[in-house]
C-alpha cells in the first residue's frame, strides 16, 4: 500500500480513512464526541465460538442501562451550579424533544464538555429572544440554501465564569452564569431525553432540575431497544451480476487502491470513484441487513451476530465499550467486524465537533470495518468538509 493510503480521503459525500491505526484512532476521536448517538450496531462473525460464548456475547456488548425523559424543565435550571457540577461528574448529555425537528424548529443539546455546554440550532425569533451570540464551529460551512430561513447554530458554556463570580462577590450578590442571566426572565421550559455517560449504580435522580419544577421519568426503552440475532452470510463476495451476495468486506479493508481509476489516473494520488461506489454499495447492503431485507438470511457458511442498540440516546462510553469487546473477539476468533454508529438526525452538532444541519437528509453515521492487520473507516455527514476531528 502507498503511504498516502493511511490518510483520510473525501469520496463525494463520504470520507474514508484507511490503515489499522489511522482508522481506529479516528474512530475513537469521533466516538469521544458522539454524545448524541441514536443507534449502535455490531456485525461480528461467530465461527469458532461455542454455544455458551455466543449466547453471552449480546449482553457483553451492552454497557448503558438507563435513559430518562425530562419534562417541564425550566431553561434556567440547566445552569443551576449543582446540576452543572453533576453534568461534568456524571457525563450527563441530553437532546430536546419536540414535534418539530432540526429542519423546522428549535433544537437544544446538553453536552458534558467544557464543564457543561449547551449547543443549539435556533429559529430566528428564538435566537433573538435568547440573546445567544457565540457561533458554533463549522457554521459557515453549512449549505445555507438548505437551512430554514434565519436559523442560527450557537453555543454557550454553563459554568459561572470567573469574571461573573468576582463581580457578584464584589457586589455581595449570588453569582449566576451568563445562561441563567439570559433565560431567567423568560420563564420557559423544555423537554429532553437524557442519559449519564458515566453510570454509577443507582439511576441519577436529577434533583437540581426537580427543585425548579421539572418532572423526571426513567424510560424503559433501553432493554427494549437492544436486539440481537444470528444471521447467515454467504462466504462468497458480490459480483456485478450477483448483487445478492455479501459485499467484499476483506477487499474493502485491505485493498482500497485496487479499484480502477477512470482514464487510467495514478491510483497513488487518492482513491477511485469506483472504490467510493463500492463503499456506498456496502452501506446499502448494511442498511438492508438492519431492516432484514437481505436475501442472505437463508445463506450458509458464515454465521454472524447482528447486534443493535437503538433507537435511543447513547454516548461515548457505550460506543467504546462495544469497540473493546469487538477488538477482543477479533483477537480470539473473528475474521473481521463492523461497528456502526448513527447520530441523531436532529442533533445540532456533529461527531466532528462542528455545526450539523438537517440539510437534505440529516445523514450522520460512521462505520468501522476492521480485521486484525487493517481497518477502514467510512463516514457520512452533511457539511463533511467542515470536519474538525
């Protein structure tokens, strides 16, 4: 492989990273910011595993156990110092819940970064009413023609700044954060779905929010959104005339430069459009497998576990836990694995740390294809050229 193959390359609306270390390290960087993940999936061959080991594998992949619905939450309460402290300590993340999504309404996300941060995609009236001014990274790279008129992507840190704390102490007043000062006069509430990225036994009670009148209920969705099934995949790979067979996963991972370039261009200068099409075909096949539309369910020779956790809200801890389990299985028996994560389409921020819009589809997902000696990462997200990961 040429040295350039260990870099990231744009392929239309996709980005691919090749190389065992390069792909895995980039996946981990993206996962560390993936606080608004709606679905995780693992496709893992189980040839050579005994029955009891196969039966235990689905439960081993799951880490996160709780998810919460927060209703009638006062906007002011999100800046309460006790809650902000818990956000940082427990890794609390959340996403607003409403009938209108990113393409037509306001979206607010709570992230456990910077001591606690709110990121928002706001319609113009809400943007003007709240008075937030700090634009999110990547905002200028979004396709303006697809954005609702006047939509703004902004963020604000929740902790009380040193400047505000000193000023309050000098005046003998109780210090408040900038967020609290902006929203306290509005007396508005919000509903969110939330979870703790660092679960510590008993579910978190969200008492600081309840003291402002918010209601908290533990959603029973986590046990119900975890599904696992053992599927049969053919060992033969797909040919142009036999698309029902599985895609050439090994060749995608190990030989990305082997796909021909148009007009005989030098393949050392990048990856070909043909390889990009092969990646798209793989994503289509994986989607069909998720929907149980693939004819290979009646195939033979390759038995694999298809494990999914979604639809819900999950974060870095669950993603990294699943990755470690997959890597352990790769070292012990598996020929390869595919670990996929899908971001919430209505999230105002991408895995890359920049602004995310619904654009044409809201597509926002990452797929790690890995073998023992090589790996390939496929990313799809709008405004991909504004990535900062």
